[in-house]
C-alpha cells in the first residue's frame, strides 16, 4: 500500500482530539514512506453547524466528492467521520465497489441526546448501518469495542492513540498567573455540554480551577463561574506549558471514547482525576497514574498525592508511531474482509 486518502468533516480551525489524531497519524505515515491525502471541509464552501458554529458543514455534491477521490487516486480510503463528507465518500465507495475503513471517534448518540430529544437507539441504528458498510471500523479502546460489538457493529479493529512526549513534558515554572492559589485543578477540552464540565466546576475544592479550551459554552460558563480562570484555546508549547502548570487534571466527561488530553496531561507529569467510565478506564485503569472514582471531588484530592514522575513514565508507553502502524495494519487487513450487504440506496 503506497497511498491513503482520509476523508474527515472534522478539520481546522477545530481544535479537538479527532483533528490531532488524524494529523499526527498522517505525519507518522509520511515518515513510513506513504502518501497521505486529506479530503476536508477546507476544499468546499461551508456553513456553521447549528448549536455548534465551530464545526463547519461542507456544501458540495457526491459528484464533486467522487471527482476529487478519483483525482487523488489513493490505494486505500479511510472515512474518519459520519458528517456530510463522510456520507458522500461512503456512498461513492459503495457505488464503485471500493474497499474502505471507518473510525468511531465520538459517542455521537450521547452527544446528540444531550442537545436534542433524539433517542440514542435511533442514532446508534443509523451509525451501525454507516460503519458496517465498510471493511473495518477502527476504535480506540477495548471498552468501546465491547460496547459497539454489543450494539451490532462488525469488523471492529483496534486503533489506539499516542502522545507527543517531546512537546508534552514537564516544564520548569508556571505560565499561569502567579497569584493563582494552589493547588491548581485543570481541565482541557471543548467547553461544550457533552463534556460535563459543570461537574468539575461545581466541586468544592481548595486552591483554583482552570479551564483551557474554546467551545459553544465558553462565554456562558465564564459568566456563571467568575472565580474560574478560563484561558480560551491554547496550542503547541503554550498548551503543554499550561498543562505542566497544573497540580491535577480533572476529566469529568462521561462520553469520550478515549481522551487524548489524558495522555497529554500525564506526559506533562500531571496526575488525573476522572470518573470510572470508558476512556479513563482504558487509559488510566489501575495504573496508579490517576484516581477514578464516582466521587470526582475525592478523586481530585487523592490525585494530589501521585508522584509527577510516575505519571510521565506511564504516558511514555503510548506513541504515535505505534498507533500509526496499527492504523496501517488495519487498512491492509481490510482488503481481506468482506463488507456486509447494504441496501442500494446510500
């Protein structure tokens, strides 16, 4: 296999785990000597997604998407998201008999149900049809694989994640305001309803709370919690130094499938406090690099006692090179797997 086309509706200027995972995987595949192309919303006119304007929805046609796919002429097609571009690429692939894989990054049924009165069973039925049409659906963790298998998803393949341990590492000093009382409890991610951030902000904790990231709830959260420091989005070394300035990373999400931010915090030497749910159970588990508890306050306080060096060492077990080789192995294996029969209408 010499070339891979990745179709994704999640792309810049979004800052999230999907975009970072795809970029870092592509960088590693390029180092392995593969050609990697992206079909993203940047190629089309877009409109903002209702209730979530940071997400851009592509305005295009299946015919145009097919023409771009033909022009790239890649050996393997990977459809990373279930948005407009993912749907059109899937339709083209089915019509042309192309082998393709997909990936399940986001617990979309739960995200949608948090915003609209849509039963998760209905959304899972649609997602199952979308993903089962391909020759492989890549998932990040064992917990997610088990959950989706129980819901009827097939050809599930493991694609873990990594961390850039050169960028995300312990740094001397703090980039946060000097007068911020210690200890500092931090959350990094989208400021959105599905991230359950209020569960963190409502905790009675000593010291200070810091939230790093942007999203549709950022301004309303700033008004509702004036004692919390909301920094807005950060990237690169500025983000890494901000992580390293914290004493505990608090992850209140109940819907993430993995949580790249968990590895980034650990690589910076920051212990994690989270609920014992999918994502934290797979990344932290019983490693001792964090505390998982239904009582998030108790977890946050207990995490203060975890040595920072231990957190760093645990994170070093995850690399983007290993993750990308896993991705490539999945793409190669897909050619030996039959697709499930699908209705003609795609």
